[in-house]
């Protein structure tokens, strides 16, 4: 006989007569273990499954999202709305950890945090950033509301700051390009640490209909700078594990490489320029003219990739472009461009031609020593595959891929640079002939067990 009790309340939930050794597995993929057992009443064995339910304390109305491990017990905790309040509850047992000390109006449900949850106040506990409605006093009897961001302590829910001087522009927007997508506004993202502690980066719609990236000081909530950017040019999806951050002016503070709209004649758009923005001030670093494209669709992957290719300690910037459809060439002339991170000047380009300018975006691989390579996947006539180039732009490897329906779409979600713990080596995860492969710059051998196309 097996008795099944609720872990939350201790109440008897099921009695399974004649069942002695039930086992546990997640049968319906909801993340909650189910109980299964075999019965053979007339000799023919039958397998039965009791559907697992979430623990009683977890069953509560409202909208909940996995946030961070606030109480440090090793279980991710949840943040959600209960009535007009924002609460954090333990991911282990559902117990209330804190209620945010925020005054939320009924018509403005707070956007739940999508930030990775940096520790903003330095107490060792990751904090939470939320979109809220603030109030401004206009006169003795007049006040108006506005939307902004607030930070709450992940330890006790107390308000750390309200960004009084910052207001999002347009409400929302999402879209996609070839293989990438974005969802704005308020894609809050921690910037690398500097003297002021981690910063909050937000992309939202500017008043001119474009997109802007703003940096807000993580300690105080004061806006530091805003800059117009290419749509999708910061934190597109899928994330490839590469980053647009690098210290371009050598002051020890991370700067940012991105495409920025240029003012055109008569107030219109004048194309997009690749820029390096100083991390703390947002000022443009490169003095001489850098790379420009006439149209945003020419940028095949909107986020720039930064890495030190030649091992001199200074970062290079890698981007991928096409020149539009050429009828005579019956395809798109495409280019991988590597620019000097200190000056923005083009160092080298590698060209290919494709019937469709589709890629797995460039990633920088590393063997743990000084050497680095740029790797991407392209589709050329008669070749779908990986191309690896060295620091001076020479092709070091061409490896055909067996793609589903000759499309890079399926494998794009897998494509990702992964750093090896402790060694500084960076490998890449990719999809080939129905396998997920992990191969590195050191030797192009798949680390996975069993037969793998990377090892053929
Ligand atoms: Ca926890
Ligand atoms: Ca904290
Ligand atoms: Ca810098
Ligand atoms: Ca370099």
C-alpha cells in the first residue's frame, strides 16, 4: 500500500493499494515530478501515472516570475503581484520573503523584472527593478503621474530608489530581423561593474520614433546618459554569449560598441554608423569617421561583437553586413568586418555571397592562451557551414553543416559561445545533422559523448 501526502499540508491525497515501489519522473513536462507505478492485475502489466501537483503554498493567484535567489537557500525565488502589491516568495516552499514598499496604482500593474538582478546596493543580495507609476507635484493642488523605474531591495523589499528624472518614451514595441528579435521597452540589463557599481541599461522608444539606450546609475537611480541605437542593436534574441562590451579607451571601464542612427538631410535619417560609446558618459569615442550603412536592413546581425582577436589586450569590433540584392550576382554580397576598437577604422573584411543573407552571428573563440578566432555560419552557393577566421582575417576552417531544410533557423537557438571554467578558453555550441555539438578553437573535436558530426 502506498499513501501519497501533500508536502505542503500533510493531508492524505491518494491511497494506492497493492503498490509497493512507486517511482518519480516528470511525465507531462510541467517541471513537477509525477508518480508512476506498474500494476499487473490479470498478468498484463500496466503503467499508471499520478499527476504531480505544485505544493499547496505555491497555488496562489497572480502573475509570478522566477527572479533570483533572494534568501540564499540555493532555490530561485519568485516575484509577483498579489492584489496591488509586489511580493517575493520562496521558490522552495512559497513562504513570503518580502512585500515591496511601493505604492502601485490600480491601473498600472508593474512590469515584472526581466533584469538579471544585479546587487545594486552592495549588500550581497540581488535586487529587483520594476516599472512603476510615480507622482509629480505641479502646484498646491495639482499633481500628475508618470511612469518610471524603481529598484527594490531583494533582501527586504524596501525601496532603494525611484528614477525621478527618467521617463520611458513610447510604450512598447517588438519585432525581428533575419533570425533575431527584440522586445522593448525596458529591457533592463546590468552593465559591467565600474566605480559607480552596476548600472541599469534600458532600451525604450524615443520621442522621434527610434530607439534609445539609457544608462541609469545602479546606486542612485539617476540617469547617466541616453543614446539613439539601431533597433535590436542591444540585447537581441537569441543571445549568442558574445557581448558588445569592451574597454576601448583603456581607462578600465567597459565601453559599448553599437550602431547608431545618423542625422540625415532635412531632419530625416542618414543611415547608421558603428560607434563606440564611453561606458560611463555615453560620449562617442572614435574621432575619425567609422563604418556607415545606408539602411538598417544591411546590418545582418544588429548587435556588434567585441573581443580581443590579436591578443594585444585591446578589443576589436566585429559586425556583419550585406550590400543589398545584386541581380547580376544573383545574391547578396556579404561582409564580415573587423574594426580596431581604439580608432574604429576597418582592419580587415571577409566577403561571401549568399542567396539569402542569413547567418549564425560571429562569435569570438579562444584557446585559453592569446589566440582568438572569429567563427560564424554562412550559406553560400554549394556550401552551408561554419567558417573560422584568424586574427588577421585568414580562413582557418570551413566545415559543412547538415542543416534542416537548408536553413540556419533551427540551429540558431543553439548557437552560443561558452567559456570554459577557469581556463579562459571559449568554445561554441552548434547544431549539425540533428546533434548539438560543442567544439572549440583548440581542436575542432566535439566534447560530447558518442558519435558526433564534429568528430567526423
Ligand atoms: Ca531562495
Ligand atoms: Ca542588494
Ligand atoms: Ca573605457
Ligand atoms: Ca586587439
